[in-house]
C-alpha cells in the first residue's frame, strides 16, 4: 500500500472515530504522524 492509500484509509478511520466518539484517538493521530514523517 502506498502512502496516499494509507492516508486515505487513515482519514476514513479518523472520520469514523470522530462520528462515533466525538474525537480522534491518540493512536490514529500517531499513525498519521508516522506516515507523514516517512514521506519526507
């Protein structure tokens, strides 16, 4: 899976979490940070 697909998947997860819990979980934010770091 390339970075763009991972980010799209993560964005979908974040939206689901936000809809369900009213916030994005810390783990999801960390995964996003890892992906963004890997791109640079």
